[in-house]
C-alpha cells in the first residue's frame, strides 16, 4: 500500500495548505531522511512501532529532518500537521498489483501472511482497504512488540503458518531489514523493487507483485 496521493504529493499538499510551497520533486530529494531514519532505528533496536508514543516521536523526528532539508521550520505545527495526515486511514490505497497478486496466490493454494513493521492500526487499515481477511497470518510489530530485522518476528509468522522456514518465501521491499534477515533463517527471499532502487540485489527481484507466482515457480 502507499499514501494516496503519493507520499511526495501528499507531503507537498500539506505544506501548501500550511502556507509553504514545495513541489513533490523537492520532497523526493528530502525523503532520503526517511530511509536513513529507518536504518538507524533498525541498527539501534528502537522498536519505534511498539507504542503510540514511540511511533509519534519517531515520525516527528522524520518530518523534522525532512523539513530541515526543505529549509522549512518545524516549530510552527508543520510536523504535527504531517503526522495527522499520514495517520489518516483515508489517505492510503493499495498498489494496483496487490489484489491480482493475492488472487493468483490464492489460486496457487499457498498460505499468505503479512509481517510488518507498522503500528497497531495497520490491522484497521488493512480492513479499510478490504484485504485484511486475505492474510491468514498477520504479524504486526505494533501488536507483537518485536520488529524486523529481529529473527523472532519471522519465526512467529512461521509458527502461526505452521511451516518451516525452508518451505516459505518472504517478499519485501528493503534488503537490509526485510528480505536479508528472512533469508538468513532459510526463507526464500524475493525483493519487490518497484522503483529500481536495488538493482544490485543478488536474489530474485520483481518490479510488480503480479510477477510473484511465476518468480516463485521458477526457483
């Protein structure tokens, strides 16, 4: 799923509403702070999704870094306005390939699960988007108190699915704290790389989830 409109477009729209003009391309350049902050959190085991307070502190820090990169103030309510907007269920949508991919996986009779570093409200968001019940297994860090790349979150999903790691595939969009830790446990890693960010990734890599079933069959 993704913010709708896109993250840069929504971010830019909030800034404009608050009296600051920055186009989406400016936001894209500043969004490197997001990826850097995720990596820092993983390295330092912050467990930022595991309570509403921790999550808010984390995201306010992300927005402050981005605003600084955009040469905008962070002390006039901008950070809070962004936080409200990006925690609104109505501002999210599924990627166009999600439902066809889920349908194909159902036809292949595989057990589908989700393992996510996300706040506890992801369960409500999945329901809002009409796909919660498509996942037989849901392991959400905000509910479980453990985050990727900790092997425990993957083991919990495998236990609930009733499968061994060697009989499971994990699909994620980040090698560092998504697919590489799953591969270390013996799961088959598949990188979903929609924007060609990880062209050096050595394992199976797809640009569209509709390619997933054929990619798995080819392994």
